[in-house]
């Protein structure tokens, strides 16, 4: 059974703080993804990675960066959190086409 | 750029009725189209998918149809039950590689007993 975990279910941060969201998968998947989910906008891709130390920008990368030092772990970094980054963040991993999602982190930036 | 449009954004049906959700995509080279279901407070999970070499696929009460010429695909749920209530997302695989999916905005389906 594929397991994708995220470090926090809920997170509250202040404007300007640096925020780290961690994602870990246990199925040796090459591909990992970070999405944000907002009502009426669906799942929007922030960044993805298809190999260790590799990263590609998604559709909305501004204000975010990522790190993939190990195959199983993909981190999303908000360098200086802003209120418009308040959202649900979902991590996913895949070997081929099917993506397996983590439980999500609901981030609130005050 | 690549885009997936999904309609309707909300759908309300009576238990036992059918529900249809429609999506169109822009990348004519897309060849894989999954549907994800997200129940309240839970993670999205794949419920059915279709590849471009077939026009229809069924799994019990769920079916997906694909019209490649029109770049259009649909999810059909028959004999709906209250546990079908969820947000449904369609997606299309980006042909540029990396197994990147482009998602629709989602449809909130409510099945009333």
C-alpha cells in the first residue's frame, strides 16, 4: 500500500516567516509533486521533481521553492510567507501515471 | 498552454439518479485521463482512468467516455448513493513528459437521500 505522509495537518504562521512543508513517500517513486488546493480553482501544480536533486516549475511557482535531497522526501519552502499563501497544500508521488496524494497541510498565514 | 475545463462546478442529484461530469482539454497529444474523488477532509484518490486508445471504460456504477476528436471526456455515475457525495477532479496527462497532470477545477457532487 502506497503511503504518502506530510509533516503537519495544520500550520499557522506569521507573514514573513520561512515555512517548510515536508512530504515523504515509502514506495520508491521517482516523481513527486506539490499542489495547492483552493475552492473553485482545483489542484494547481507548484513544483514537481522527477529525480533526486531535480526540480521543475509548475504553473504557480512564484513565492515557493523546493528541495529533493533524498528520493523519498520532497520539501516545499515558502521563503517569506504571505497571506495569499493561505491554502491547502497537497503532496503527491507517482511511478508512472497514477498519483498518490498525502493527507494535505492546511496552512494559515496571519 | 495546457488547460482542463470541468463542468459543472456543483451538481445536486437525488439518490438513485445518474450524474455526469464533463471535461475538455487543450493538449491534443494528451493520452491519459484520470478521475479523482476527494471526500470531505480526505485526500484525492483515483477512481477510474482512461487512455486514448479506448473510447469508454466501466467499473461497476462508474464509467468514463473519451472523445479524442472533440478533446472531451466525461464521468458517468449511475444509481448514485449518498457515499458518492464528494468533489470529483478530472485531469489530463501533459504530453511534454514528466508524468505531469493538469487538473480541472473540480465538481462538488451532492447526493440527497
